[in-house]
């Protein structure tokens, strides 16, 4: 598969009016969309840069990185997170790119871990990482308040890893997983994208590796989120194929009570060990989705596959009313007037929630893949 770099252009977003109390509520009210979904999870991308070049995510060369001046500062990230927590968000997940490449990552964790819900509860602070710098940073991250980890590991074979990621770094990932397994961060989850002709012949081996490290393996259907737009449904290993492969080794029993979690879970041979599958393509969970996404350059997204974004930069940086309007001003003239205030940040959050569609429509003939790749959106 050859990935072709593309120039990413920022799509104009849909613009529901954030001031309509019957649609979006007021600061402190739950973030409820038009379909009754209450949003409690904010995915925060810290950078679009990565130490790997996975074929399903980005090209090996020719990547157009976000301008450093557009990347949210530590104070800006903390502010958006604090406003979101005040309106019912209880989970922050740090993503990228690779979040451990951010020089101030420990301080990011420390600041976000200090945020409390209106009732005084701690935020559930998690991170998704490729694990390469994890052995080095896990101690400081845990001391700063990190509570959960997801580590990406698509293959245990060095040659396959090198071909898939275009980097010879499997040993570093394995060291990171070993460090996480030795810590008390639980549940520990390992993520693997199932790919035909790449790792579909050792799905069982990946689960056994996870079990040996007191971790839960979560398989992910490959999604149309590569920067080169080369995704092909025929190369995707489906949920049913994953379950067939695992079912030949274990008796799989569905685990009830999924709620808004992206992964369906099955107990292995009666439990307690489990395995999960995130089937965004063949068995989407849009009806229970409770997530919002903040990109590294300050764009709010209400769906991983959305083609529209809600620009927070003019609000966070106090840009004049005209620029704020251009960035999303149909949200409401009041947002532009209040640029720089927490109320304006809250209003953009609510506009994003109000604009959320019932589903991603991947199977619709009119579906368009997002212009951004996964590394620029945030995992």
C-alpha cells in the first residue's frame, strides 16, 4: 500500500447557534446533543507528530505538520479541559500523534489531573501512546496523576513491525509495555489494528501476549483515516473475522454493560480475562457515543469521521470579533463579543455538541473521508 501525501485544508463546519438554550444549555449544564447523548469524554490531541509512520495513519515522508504557532499551549489545553469538566466531562484521554513527544507532557498531565468535577471528584485521566518513550517517562507521568494507559502494538514480529511502522522500534515498545505491566496502572489496555496480510494470522498470539502482561487486548477495525486516503474495505479484518479467529482458541461470552465505551468485550473461557473489539465500520456504536475531540491546533470535533470542525483558537486567544465570526461565528455573535472568556469556550463546546449527527454514515455512498489523517485528528 502506497500512501500519497495530501494538502490538508480546514473544512468549514456546520454552525448551529450556541446561544439556543433549548438546544445546548448554559455553562454548567450537561453537554447533551439533539439525540439525547450526554458527552462525558474529551479526547485531547497534544501533537500531530509521531515517532512512527504506520501505513494506516500517515505517509513515510512528505507530511505537512501543523504550524507550531497553532498548537495549543499548556494554559489553553488546561482551560478547555476545565470548562469541559464544569459541564459534566469526567474523562480526559491524551492522544496524538504521539503524546509523549510533547516536551511538557508531564506538566500537561499534572495540570489536567488537578481538575475536579463540580462534585469534587477526580477526573479519569488516560493516555493512548505508541509506548516508545514510556519506560523513560512512566514514573513521572504516574506521579503527576496519570490513571490509565492504552498502548498500541499491532505485531510482535520485528520484521512486520518495521514494515508496518517504517521504524525499527519494537524493542522500545515492548520495554514500555513491560514498564506499564510492572506499574499499578489498571486496567492496562493494548490496542491492535487488525489488518489482512499483516497481522491477521496471529491475533491469538497478541491476546496471549496481553494476558501475560495483565493487560486487555482491544482489536480495532481499520478505519478510513489514513492521510493518504488509501483505505480499502477489502483489506480490513472485520469484527466477525476477529471473533472467528479468537473463538477457535477460547470460548467467547459477551460482557454486558458496554454503555458508551467504544469496545465490545467478551470473556475468555468464562473470565475473568476479556478481549475487546472496536468495530467502528461494521458495528458502529454511534448511538451511544459520548466523546468530543480537541485537536492539537484547537479544533473541536464531534465525530472521528467528521468533515467539519469548530475553531477554538479565536476564542482562546481573544481574536477580534470578525475573525471569531469567520472561525465559527454563526455559533453566535455573543461568542465573538466574549472572545477570551470561559463562557465563550463553553459556547463553542455546546455548538459542537449541537451539530453532532446521529452517525458517521461510512456505508452511505455520499460518505467523505476526513481531510485530516488520524495523526492530525487525534486517536
